């Protein structure tokens, strides 16, 4: 019985930490994923991995 309580408590703590770090606005992280993808795209452009035309096309796709 003690292991079950420990497991449930651990699960609750991990869930709380995830909730705090991923935001608790109720949007299921969809916006944060899009924002993260846009940041990755910006980094790729800054490194020179993609040209300006590709950057603009991909940015428009992500923002739509």
C-alpha cells in the first residue's frame, strides 16, 4: 500500500511540474509548439541553413 501512495504522489508531482513549465492557459501547448517551431526556423535562417525565400515560405506556413 505504501508503494501505491508513493507512486501516486510521484505522479502528481511530475504532473504539477509539467503543468507549471508548459503553461496552464488551457490551450494544450499548441501555441507553444508553433512558437518553438518558429524559433527553430529563425535559428536555421540565422545559421544560413536556409535562404530567405525558404524562410519566408516556411514562416507563412507555420503562422497560418
